[in-house]
């Protein structure tokens, strides 16, 4: 069967080093992805959520979150069009009364035809769920799920790391999001950000790599897989912008030095530390919705030792970092991604780009992701119609 989201074979042949990455318009399969924040799904509530071109239905029952495909096996309608739940732990299709258990996916009843032989013989697809750090992670795939620690950056799951964040829908492919966040010299677009003055940051206009050791690939058999950008150690920062030899711009010469440890990890998560201040780390995911959109899940983690520390960070996040950093600074990134999408929507874009020296971290990421991904999501994966028991 030909993949419905396949790329022109000639383009793949010319970009064979990044073949898997270019094919993965809908993202990589067999990974844990953050979906909603835990606070977004209260007890007894149902919510639909898009992930890797698929549509899921999430529900919280007795504190536990369940995820099933949002599609009845009978005639394919989405449950979420009109949620019906007559017994806790089940969902009933509004069309003909097909009723399923959320935990197992089993077709347990058909209200309009209670003697049907189909009852107890079919299941809708279910998805493993883990809640961690205030996020609901869903495993999208068909292998035995690995440990969550294999699919998030180092430090994120540390016991004393407390996390706050926000979720935004962005009109750009998830790969555009990843590469925007990891782009060594895209800091140029932030030269006028409100965060610079508001946080007294030291931020150059760009950087010139001075060594081939500027990037480090982490590719162990177990544990997270990713690329470190080590430009802070192997670069010459650019604080004077010149045109025809004349200085026309200056970088921001603040007193606070940040963002000297940046890394990008499979399946689609960036870690920047310290950021946005010297005692915090930003973890941000670019989760595929479909070929043209992604969820931008921004989180800031801080080491805390007490409930008072948590309360202090909650107040600091609400009063400062959410507006100044996650919105004020990162809104520039959203704007840039959506501008790029017009170009990268077309497969030919991979042949037309002209990358330069500072983009070696991006090419390293593309190569690693092509080589080490656990599978490529296709439209065929989203069209399954359940299974027999």
C-alpha cells in the first residue's frame, strides 16, 4: 500500500540523508507525546484532541485518564460530535447506541440492538496514557511503550523539578517548529523582544561557529536521543551588525547570561537551560496535529524544595514568565514558523533551501531523526477501524 502522505521519490532520493525526516509530515510513530495539561481535563470530562493526524477522545474517570480513537466502529462517526455517557467508564455513540469501555475499548453494548452478535467481539483502539509534571502524555504507536524517560529530555522528570506552562496551536508543520527552536542564529528575530529589557538579558545578534565540535549527538541504545548545540563553547558571538562595513545594529548587552545549553530530542522536544532566567529550564514540544499545524507546548521547570517554593514559582510564572517569556519572547517564534510554512508546505522546499555553517546542528538533527526514529506516522495509521477480540 502506498502511503497517503508520501513524498515524491525523486526528492527522497536527492535527500536520502534526511529521508525518514522528510517523510514524517505527520510526525514519528511509537513515542510518548504530551497532549493536554492535566488541569485541562477534570473528573468526568471528555475532550477531543488531535495528534499525528489522528483524532483521540480523552476522558478522566476516577482520576485516571483514558484515551481512545474518536471514531465509532459501526459507521465511523466521531463520538465527540455529541458525547453520550450513560455509565461511568463508557462512551456511547450518539448514532446507533454502540457503547464501549474506555479502559479496554471493548464494545460492551448496543443500546439500539442489545442482542447483536457483535457485542463483546470488537474493540476500538485505545492509547496508553501517563500523567507526569502536570501533562497528559499519550503513546501513539503499536509497539510496547518504552519508559517515558526515554522520550523526554534529561532533567525533565527529576523529582524536584516543578513545571508550569501553556499550550498554543501553530499554523506550521512540526518540523518547522523544531528547527526554529534549535536554529542557532534565529536569535536575530528576538533583537527587539520585551524579554530583553524586562529580564536584562545578554543576547547577541547571532554567532559564528569556530569548531566542528560545536554540536554533539547523543545516540545511545537506551535513553533519550538528541543533539546538543554547543555553540556557547565553540562560537564567536556577534554583537555588532554591519552592512557595507557600517554598524547598523547592536546586540543586547544585559547582565544576565542564559541559554548556553540547548538541545533537541526525539520525538520533537527542545530543552534550553538556563532559560528564561538563570534558575530555570525551558522544555518545549512541537507536537504534530496534521501536516500543516502543531501544538506548541511550552513549559518552564524550576528546582523546588518545598511547597512554599512551588507557591513562589506559581506566582512568579503567572505574574512574569508567562507573559514576558512564553508569550512576549516566543510569539516571535510562532510568527516566524507560520511565515516559513508557506515555503516548507511544498516538498520541493527541501531541495531549494541554502543552509550555511551555523545550520550544522539542524542537519545533524535531521540525520539523527531519520536514522533513529521508531517509525513514521502515515494516514493509514489513522484510518484503522478497531480490532476483533
